[in-house]
C-alpha cells in the first residue's frame, strides 16, 4: 500500500488542459489581489479589534495584528513559490500531492474542506446579525426564530441561507462575474475602512494610549478541555496584557487573515499565474496588514480600551464620540463587506473539491465544468448547500476555532513541502523563489506551531476527530479510485 505516491508537477499541469476539466483563465494580478483583500477584510476588522484590545493587548492591539501578519507572511512566501511553480487549482492540496505524497495531500484537502466550509458558514452567520440589525434600524424586524439556528434561540437562520444561495449562483455564472461583483464590494469595504481611519483621527485622545502596553496580569487558569494546549503541555498560566498578552492575542487575531491562501486555489484561472499569483498572495496580505494596524490604532485612540465594544467596536467607537451617523455607515459597510468573504471562501472550497475529484480521490463528477460558464458547477452547488445548512441550522460558536487550526495546519505543511520540492525537483523553473530557504520555511513552521498550541484542547480534539473521519473516507474510496494509483497499476501490468 503506497500512501506516499506522488503526482508529478508535469502531470498536474497536463491535467489542466483536459477539455472536460479546463477552467477559463480570466483573472489578472489585480483581480487576484482584490480577491485576497476581499476575503481578508471581514470579521477580523469589524469585530476582533475590540475583543482583543479589551481582553488581551490593550492599545497595543496593532502589534498583535502585525505579528499575526508576519506569521501569515512567512507562509505566503512559501505559497507564492508553489503557486507560481505549480499553477494548478487546489492550493495546499495540489502542492502536497506533488511533493510529500497522496495521503498527506488527501489529509490537507480534507483539512481545507473543514477550514473553508466552516469559515464561510461562520461569516454568513455574522453577516446575518449585521443585516438583521440594519433592517431593525429602518423599522423592519426579523423574527428571532428566523434569524438564528436551533440552540441559539431560533429555528433557522434565513438571512444566512439566502446569502449563501446568492453567492453560489454568482460563482456558477462565472469567475469573472464573481470577480467584478467582488471588486465593487471590496471598493465599498476599503472605503469604509479608510473612513474609519481618517475620520477617527479627529477624535483620537492621547490619554487613551497611556499605557500603550498595559502591565501584564495573570488570568485565572482555564481548566479541562477549554484550556490552551500550551497550558496543558508546559503549565504556563495564561496572561492578559504586557508582551505575553500581545503574543496570546495572535491566536485570536489570526482569524482576521484567514483566506489569503485562497488566491492560490484560483491558479488555473489566472492569465499569467507565474507572475500574477505571487503578486496576489503577497500584495493582498501587505495591504490588509497596514489597514488592520491603522484601524486598530485609531479605534484604541478614540475610546479607552477597557470600554471598547466586543461586538461592533468600530461603529460603537463613533457612537461614543457622538457621531452615530458614522456608525450606521460602518454597519452598512460590514454587511456589504462580509458578502465578499463568503463568496471567496466558497470559491476556494469549490476549487478544492474540483481538484480532488479530478484526481479521483473524490467522485470524478465533482470536477465537471459547466459547458457555458466554465465553472465547476457541481462542486459549487454541493458546497453551497453544505454551507447553507451549516449557517442556517447549526450553532457554530464552538466550532469557529477549527477554522484557525485547519488553516495553520495547511500553512505548516506547505512550508515543509517547499523545502522538499527544492531538494527533489531543483530543475523546475521557479518564477518566484521563497527567500532564505530553509530558514524562512522553518520559521513559518515554528510560528504556525506557536499559534496552534495557544488554541484550546477541545479544538485539537475536534480537529483530530475530523482528520480520523478523513482517513476512513480515503481508505474506503480515495486510495482505491486514485487516478495516479490506477495509472501505476496499468503501467505495472503492461
């Protein structure tokens, strides 16, 4: 049983030219950068700023955002080399298949399904809350039973389901149409962020930055499955504020950057992937890191960190200085902005399904391309349905951290795979090369592990359970139906 059989880079690229599985190359470097910015600017900037400043980092919350961006940036350098060398849909799944082997690739693909499906559902639920609030402001009340799932005080989350359905239709109609809609949404979202930065500067008070890094204080130890893995392994007592609080906050604000790697899943739809993909990956991360640092610094200056809202910190900061109109504009921007996050997460998820179906590890009909629109419509419909069910009927609060651990695991594997491919295939042309190999990939692995062990034990247990289910599915279906495995069997017989 050969679990480490690989699919060559050349074969991966040849598969993209098969008529039945050929995606349209319609995306430019700007499109890819906008996709990245669109998926990154979302829940993180509209919600996490207040939570992290109030509970972990104080006015120094910007440092946590910057350090989280560094963790992602190390991984982005590794992704950029792979995406330009192996411009094939599937992102970390495809990269792993070409370097480490089929079973690790399956594990990564299974992991990415968890990351993107749950991520899209969590954001859709967040969008529903903002949308219901806005309707309430204009006198339209959404019944509680129709705005939350069972377990959260409702029966079904209708707005979340409607959003996912709309986004799914857009994705089926074509990636270029989706990118145009996304471009408009991102323009609105970035405008709102810039409004917060420049309008907020007029209300900043220097006293709110004193002290910039509040003195460290120990927090009561969390026991049982809710304790961070670091505490269980090393006995560290969790701390708030001080430098330890800033570092602890990274595990929370990391969620703000989730999704930039989705740019790599659109590799087959880029016009000039060797040039455009590195620009999209790294460019979107730099832009959003600057915006996050600026917004969090301004908001912490407008309102004392101890009084920041943990639900809508940007809007409430303007309310605190007597400007509720700005707050309403920000709420509108949040509703519009979160739409693009769901769209791009679903785009990435459908491309993972498409790549795994084309390789035979999932049913091949998942990789069918629509004859008119040139999109993987079957995988898009299936994932849209799954995400709609999750967002509409399942309480997701306890599952949201699985998105973080799934993303970090993918980052870790890609960082290792860069070093492996450098050694096994030094002859491959590389339009972009990760600098200082193996130093940068090793740093990326260590940074990802550090953030991962700051997550709770119960998150690790859920993650391991999902991976165990994936192993069973691979053993029963994937291994037996793999195109690479079948090709080698035929070759051996002949």
